[in-house]
């Protein structure tokens, strides 16, 4: 990849922070946006802005074409069978909540079980706990090794006749572990159990083919893959989406309404109540096209090269502790150095212009499994370089010597 050319597409990377060149290693939280995404958003607001689907005037028709064209872009990007299987949401969190609520209301009763894993983000824990409080279901948790790999033999043992759904992260936002979700889906399907995949961290870093995975549901966020905030996607097999009740009521998701009865709209609109973020979906489509133009194979190779280099360099630092050394690992590295608190390390790195994430990363149960309160997390994007990793190493060494 021509990293110099790519970096030129992201104006924010030319900023200085406290007089130092910005080194942005918080891509696991959100990615920066290329100029083409921001330009597309501005252009639509200035030239095409109108509410979609029901308007007969020209602007509404044009906005609708852009919005539904974006749905087709998403369909192609994840290889869904039909645009009816692409639901626009506000992000991964809303997509998981949608499935947890609708699936739980329709198919789960007291004593039924959902399987999740030790390394889940709170967004894939709390919705199921809310369902447990409402309906008395049980959460079963897949354990993991100290290296951050799920124990698949133990996973198999968790299934029972009361297991109704599995919900797991494709890539851990803390450990960087790439979970073998295709194999895990096969196991679940052998037990007649559907699977929801949290793809928030995987979509920016690997080719996604929902048909090849045979995922029943797959969720991701636009802002993690160089798109705008506030827009995301829930993919669902049409056979499942047809069975689920609507998540919210209002405009757009109806066929007809009377005071006696409401009939619901066809897919995908049944799950898209109210005015959609049609500007955001245009930005998302532009981001996905940007990534596709670079080539996911090249992005994967770049990610692997950066991750391997960063792991090697970090291990040279005295007192370094890295959390998550799975055989299959993506571009997320969590670490601590000696007894330096993660907040202190992150704060001082920031003064050097280096943006990292500190804390529990919305994964408190995982932190307890690791026996720590939090970590420093460096997460890489397609515009990051080895030179920036060298700057991170130099910064960590400066902080370490201070303590």
C-alpha cells in the first residue's frame, strides 16, 4: 500500500498535539475519516438533503436512491444474499440490543440459555443481562486460556436443550484474538442453535463473508471502518428476521395503521422505525468503497506486519506485560509496564502526541479474568506506520524511566 498517499486522505493526521506530530493508536475505539467520506456527507446535505422513501419530489427520490444504494454497497461488502438482510442501525450496540430484545421476546423463556464468552464487550453482555432480568434466562460463559484463546472443548460442553442462541465477538477489542467463529458457528448449528457475531473489530481488519461464515446475525459499526459515527449494520438471515417481532414502533416500519390494528412493513424496513440516518448511510457506503478500493488483502497484510512489529518492539521494554498472545491475533495490543498505572502511562504518552486508550475497554469481566483493573491499548489502522510504532516505543521508554 502507498501509505503516504493513504495518509494524505486523512487531514487530521497532519495535526500536532502539544507541539508533537499526532500518532493515532486508538482505532479500536474509532477510526479517522478520509476526506472522501466527509465530502460525501457535506455534498448530500448541501445538494440532496430530503427525507427518504415516501416523498414524490425529486430530492426525496434522489436521497432514497442514495440510501438504498448504500444498502446494496453493504450487502456486497459482507456478501449478504439480499438487501432485505441488511438492517441499518446506530451501530453494533444497537444491533446487538435489537437481536437480544426481539429474539428473547419471541423465542426465550425462563430457564433458557444464551452462550457468550469471557472476552465480550459490555455491549454483548448487558443486553443479555437485561433479558435475564425480564425473562429469567441464564448466561453461560466460554472460558479462555491465559494467552487469550477460547477453550472450544469447554464451549461444546455448554450446550444443552435449553440453549437458544450464541453471541460472540469475532475479534476481542482488548486482546486482539481472532476467534474461530466459523468453527464455532458449525458447532452451534450442530445443536440447532443460531449465532450472533459482534463484528465491530473484525470488519475493518479482514474480509467478511456472512454466507461463508453461515452467521445467522452479524453486527458492525460504521465509525470503526472509517465511516461516520451513529450508523451501523445488522445483517440477519432473512428466515430469522422474518420470525422476529419489530424492535421499535413508528413511521416507516408499518404497512398500515388503525386504532384497532397495525400491520408491519416488509424487510428490511420492519426494523427501521423513523427517519433513518440517510446521510450517515451515504458516508458509510463511501467508507466501505474506500476500503474496497485499497483492497482488504493489502489491509490484512499491513495489519499483520504492524502487529508483529509492535509485539516484537514492545517485548524489548523492561517490565512489559502484554495481554493477549493468541496464535491468531489482529491489530490490537493491550499492555502494562511494571507498576505504572495505565492512566498515568496514557496521560504522559498523550503529552508526546501519542493517542492510546486506557482503562477496562468496556470489558470488566475480562479484566477480572486477567487479574487487573485495566490496560493501555494501542490499536492500529490502515494509515499507521512502523515509524509511529517506534515513536510509541520511545514514548513508553521515556515514561518508564520517569517512574
